[in-house]
């Protein structure tokens, strides 16, 4: 984690917000937040006020922004915990103003080209006007303006230019309305790593903290390791079907080992034949269908005793698969691998 924050810091002079949504990308929100702040992140980002309050309860005192509000906005809790709230529509800001008697710090969320949230361009004037009236009434204080980059993973500044222009336009309108010079933030990990024009006053980094660069241009350090013990081993003759429906049949005499992790634990059910795990410095293939609670490994001539540890993924490289390897084998993105690891998997800090 420290190494990744250092790589990020080397790419930007802007304040770093560590985004710890989805339970810190599956690594534990408090754990990731504490490590990121210790490494130099100045802000934290979450999806809900409740998640932000949990970080406050853990002793984290840096500014926190929450912007998705899946259960609605608890303005009183936000004000009490000194948590910032992003509002992405006139209706959302109006509802916030109607329920709060305390001054709440808000970030105006404008649509900069994603069409997935944020106030549409045609309603910016109405949103900014309402924010101005709310600030005059001391119900809110506008401290930020945010947007998103829809094409940052291309690592092409030209693709980001329209969103950058929209952010500048929004900031100009906010300042013209007398709302001061709030901090602007547009870039997530890919923009942070590849395009300084997107950085503004702050960058929001989530995936990069745990070793994922969605643009694929910067090598990050894996932040996690998933291991599982062998719970069963058997010698199997050639022609032995493995798992449900016998989709894999041994083509030689071999040894099969069972690991107690399956799709209920986040192992993708659909995998390419290249999928494998590391045992004692060697990679062995996953064979047969992934079950809810188990996967089977073909270890060939090697027979490992029950209790032997296998590494499903880790940061080492070589025989040890990475989360990027698993994403490729499952035809998905690394984010789904780390966020999909289920609650049955015991977490610990190394």
C-alpha cells in the first residue's frame, strides 16, 4: 500500500483522496484507510455516511467525502461526524436543505460526460443557484466540485479533454455565483497515473491503492494474498472425470488436491484452462468446474499432504498468480476479483 501511494504521489502534486468503498476494494475499509493516510493520503472517500462514520469511529480524522448515498443522506449524522456530502441533482440538494438545521459541507457533483450520475449540464445553473441560497442560509457550505472521467482507462489525454473542459466550465460558474474557489476533483486512478490535466486540486484513488491500474500503463504493487490449505488429496488414474458434469477428465495418472474455496468465496465460476494456483514454488492448474465451496487442483506427479498451503493469488509474480492473471482467466477486470472475495475468507494484516 505504501509503495502504491508513493507511485501515485510521484505522478501528481494534487491532494490524494483514498477511496475505500466496497470495504476498501475487499481489503477492509479501515485497514486500507489507515495505511493510505499513514502513507500520505489527505482525504478519504466512501459511498455512504454510515461507512464514513465507521472510519471516524476507528479514529480517522482526515476529511471524508461520501457521494453515492444508497440509503439516502443522513444530514445530521454527516454534520455531527464532519463528513462531506456530494450532491448530484437539484432534487438531492433540495432534500438535503429540507432536512438539515446544521451547516453541511457539500461537493457539487456535475456530469462531465459519464451520464451515470452528477447533475446534467442543462441543470447546472439551477443546482448552483440553489446551493448559493443554501449557503446564504447557512444550511450548506460548498467546498468541492466533482466529476468523472468516462474514458481515462485509454490513457489518452485527448480522450479526457472534453471532461476536463466541462470541469473548468463548472468551476467558472461556481465562482461566478459567489461560492468561492472550492476544491475540484475529476480523476480516479487512471487519470491520476496518465494525465496531469485531469488532476485539479485533488485526485480520487481507489483501485490504485490495492495494486490495480485500470489503464494498464503503470505497474502497481499487489496489496493482498489469498491462500487456502489443501483439505483432500487423491491419486487418480487416467480417464478420471473431475467435478460436476465431469467437464475435465484426467489424461494420465495424476494427483488431485482440493482447496476449500469456491464461487461463494469469490473464485470466478467461469475460468480459462490456464487458471492455476501456486504450491511450493510451482503453479498447478485448476481443473473441473468451480464449486460453491471448492476447487480441484491437478498436481501431476506431486502429492501434497493435507494442510499444505496453496496461494490462489499474491503480489510475488513468477509461479504465484496475480489478481491480473485471475481477471484474465475469468475475462473480467481485477476489481471484480478483489471485491468479490467473500466474508467467509478470514482477513489478516501481514
